[in-house]
C-alpha cells in the first residue's frame, strides 16, 4: 500500500508566553518565562502558589459572551488556536472537501474548571440537583471541543478526542497523521488543549508531590536537567496544527512548514506515574519513529524532550536518549521548552511540536532556560541549549511526549525543502 505523505500547513497557539504563534515563538527564542503567582484563586493553603497562566487572553475576541458561557476555558483556548491555524493555512473552506476534513484534539483532564465550579455550586445549594447547569455535562466532556470546532467550520471527517494524560495531544497528532497516511482523510485539525489551573487541579498535583514548591523563586522553578529541579510547573493553553496530504497541499499552493515522517507509540507497562529508570518506553518510541521513517539514529539533529523538570522523568528520558543515540547524542541539540511555558499537560505535545517545526523551518532552536548546575547523571558533552538559543540548520527533529499511565509518543519531523 502506498502511504500518503503528510505535511503541516497551518499553526495556531495560545500559551503562557504568547497568545499566537508569532508571540510564542519570539518568546521562546528570547527565553521568556511564563511563571507567575496564581491570580485566579486564593492559594494560601497550597504548597505551590504559582503556575504558567495565560496573560491577556480574552475569549470574547473569538466568541460572543452567550456562546462562551456554554463552554469550559479548555474549549476557549482551542477555538482561538484553531482560528489562527485555519487563517495561517490560507484555506478557502468554500473550495475544500469538508467530508474529508476532520478534527482530533487531545486533552488530559478536559473541563476541570467546570467540574470544580459545578461541585462548588452543587454543595453550596445543599446538593439540590435543580441547581445543576444544563451545560455542566457538555462543558466537562473531553471530546466536546473537537465537536464544537467541527460544527463551527462544518468539518465532517473523523472527529474525536484522545486522552492519554500528558501525551494526549501527541496521540491526537499521531491519529490524524495515520488517517491521512491511509487515505481516510485529506486534512485534519489536530493538537490539544488544557485549562487545569484551578483549585482542584492544583491541589491534586500537589497531593502527588509532582509540582515544584519553589514559591520564593518561581521564575526559575521549571529547570529541566538541573540537579536541583524539584517538580514541574503547571501551564495552560492550546496548540493546533493543520495536517494535510502533501499532493493536496501542493495542488492548492499551500505554505508548507515541515513534513511529519513518522510517529512512535509505546507503553512503559511499569507504573501509573513513574517511568522506568532506563527510559525503555521512551527508547522504544523514538526508535520506532526512526525505523518507520527509514532513517538512522545518526540522521537526527534535534530532540525537543518531554523534559518536565521532575527528578525521575528527566533522567529516564536522558537515559533513553543515551542508550539509543550513543556517540551521536552530543552532536544533537537537546532542549526542553517547558522551562519557559511550564507543563501544559494534555496540550504540551502540540505546543512543543509547533516549536520543533519552527526550529526546523527557521534554523534556530529555543533554549532550555534556568540551567545552573547540570545533573551529573547527564552527559556533560550534550548540547542542552543551556540558557541561549542555538542557531543551527537542522533537517530532522524528534518531539517527545509522555504521560501518566506509561504512554509514550515520539513525533519525527523533517524540514521541508
């Protein structure tokens, strides 16, 4: 069977360091940090009091107030990113086969802001069900955002959500990629969205001891690969990519950012939250992507790591890279953009894929900020883009995304020439 080539022809992003792709990219290159003390609820009782919140985002720029109130913020963010991706692609929807145009969006915990608000209201009214909003269920469903976008644009192709914790949008991109490869769709809007910064979400991650508690120095709290890292910093936002069959993109004269060559998908089969120390699952997902793309490990120029700034996760991923790439590893540029955006959970893979794609296109790799003392377990000869962007022409790059439950996704992109 002849598989179709898949290219990226549109990008959209809403992030803690920029509410569009241009601002996000410029912030990445200059090392802007998105962390700040949480503004939307009182954190007095919480061990962690900071996160990477969106700044200056107004859903009313995209929806009227009546429609916005029917949706959770995780849908708001995706709608904004989708609008940008479609505009960026210069698609004329009136001349597009909407029957072959689908939507797959990932989210880790969906409408948790609406869950928290709904429970507060429910218990405030002595658990009287008459006070439950008729929009409560639609607002909290993980799949509803993909449905809303398909309705808004009349897209009648494959439509659903993926949920694999922090790998959710990576799995969404993988599914969209495979559908186009197999000829089941021509275009797919894909990526992910997450709005987890709410009392219930923050408290849950604190209870797991997953978050940094560096409240007095929150601007340096997300420090992947640093020996003094103490957990991740929660972020929010959305990333949306327009994936398109290459021949269709060429026929319409589309601007092509990059080609998605392959995706590796594996499971750790180890623990619900921790990876194996040797990074076996990550090793296998990267290897599968490289083999599927018919490349060698020596062909890879750059890895945008999952790199969350957790003690166990960073080392496991670095061990996987060391074991797979061996002597080639010091020749690559290895970074973590989570040092700037924080961890967008189910949306992380999508916004990091956008950073990886732009690194290929522009020939510059964003830094890993907050690098003070490299973990001695990490090879001192590796180029971690420490505190400064790296200008280097690259042809291939892997973007890793892993999730609680042992889910591993490695996306392999190629510069489009």
